[in-house]
C-alpha cells in the first residue's frame, strides 16, 4: 500500500498544490480498501518528511510553509474519512449497516451498487475539500515546484526497491477480489449458477492469501495463522454486539413505537427528514464512536422509515455515510486524532474548516438521499 501511495503522489505533479492533491488522492484510494487508521499511519511519515525538508530549506518555516503543512495533514485525515465511505468494506459503520439490513430485512446491500453511490460521493467531497482548503481557507501561495516533495517520494520509492514476489501475489489477489466484487451482481443476474456473495468473495480472497506459497519447500505461505493475532477483534465483537442490540430493540417493539410516533411527519418532504437526521448524526459523531453511533441509530432510523412508509434504504444509507463525515474535532475519528498529534494542526484550524465541510456534507447527502439512493436502491 505504501508503494501504491507513493506512485500516485509522484504522478499528480510537483507544484505544492498538486503534491497536496496527490496525498489526498492516494489516501482516499487506500482508505477504500484498508482501515482509515492504517492508511493515515502509512501516509503520515511521508508527509512529515516533506514538511521537515521545507522547514530546513534555508528560508525558514514561512506562513506559506505552515499552510502547506496544515493542508497536507488535514488532507490526509479528511481523505481517509471520505475514502472509507466509497466502498462497503472501507469503514466499519458501512459493514454494521449492511449486517443490520441483512438481519432485519433479509436483503443485502450489493458491493457494486454501494460503489455506484460511494465513489461519486467521495469524488465530489474530495474536490470540495481541495477547493475549500487550498484555494480558500489555507492557501500556501508557494509558487516554486515542491522539490522537497519530489526528493522524499523518490527516496522512499528507492528504499522499497522493486516489487517482491509476495507483493505481486498480494496485489494479484487484491485485484481479483475487486474484480469479483464489481462483476458479482451483473454476473448473478446473467447466470443462475453464479451465486457467490460479497462475503464469499472476501472469504475466497482470504483463503487464497493463506494458500499462496512463498517457499513451498519449507511450507511458508503469504499469511499463516499467527497473523490472525493482529486482526482488530474488538471491532468484530462490537459489530456482533451491535447486531444483537438491534435485534433486541426490534423484538422489544421499539422500532414500531418510533414508527408510530413519527407517523404524523409523513407530509414532510423526504429531503427535509433525511437532512435533519443526517445533521443530527453528523454532529453527534464528532463526540462519539461512529460505529457505536450507527449501531444505536440504525434501529431508530428504521422505525422512522417504517412510520413514514418510505423504503428503509432512503434513511439508513445516508445516516451511515454521515457517521464517517466527521471533520470538526480531533477526537471524532482516529485519522483526525493522528494528524492532530503531529503538531501541525490546531483545534481551531480543524474546527474552522470542519464546520464548513460538515454543512456541505449534510447538503450533499440530503441530495443523494432524494436522488441517487432511490435510483440505486429502489
């Protein structure tokens, strides 16, 4: 993943703003497939090296340099959050929602259809982030090429050397899984014998990683069972507990109670109702875990959808996406906290741009809830 990130940054160009854009694109693309926290931890040392070279370039650490450093750090954190929304596996709240829908409604959210929603959202939000941050709030006005950035990227790529056989095997399995996730839905409609689920694709990819040998003579494989010790079991336990909580709320009749209570709102436009719920979730997620928030809020939103007589996807999907759009506070998401700890970001700077991005997210998600989500999910 580090090699992929460095290659993307190198391709975007050498001007300061293009370097910032490169970090944002690389972070967002990685965050689609690996955890937001891991993505941020991969990108942070590269960004720190670029900033350190700017600090020691002979003309001191100017205001332009500070804004450049701030933009790179915020760009990494926010792009990690945004990129996680683009795929169903990009961030835990997405998977919690998919599990809830599968359990409560006995239907599934297609990986391919989610990407048709998540990728446009991620592209639009990344573009907005770039314009708001680089062109409006924190312009760096550095006219020269970012030689420091070029030097760091070149050095980091040289350290990695050429692709190892293990890297090639993992990349092959990774691309194979993405291909299956992408074609699974159209293939299952075209051919009745093709019954592989999104979960099945993930399990197949995992089995291949365990089965591919690196040294067959000594029975060494790309992964072995000891590697499972580093899995984030806490997230999986929280995920299972959330489904149990949702099932309990359903059996206790809480969803029906909420539905009956909000039935009087059925004359309100959908975009107003969804916009209000998105606003509530988005600002609550600044203060609590997005996984815990989604776990608690999904049954509530399901009850509201039932009471209003609207498809559950029209509310559950946008509020789940909103839970990952926390841009205001360092404690809101792990990527925010990591870049804040770097020392290049102050709370007031994060709050200033975060309020703007939060409000833009509410508007964009409300529009998607009234347009693209009904088109994709009925």
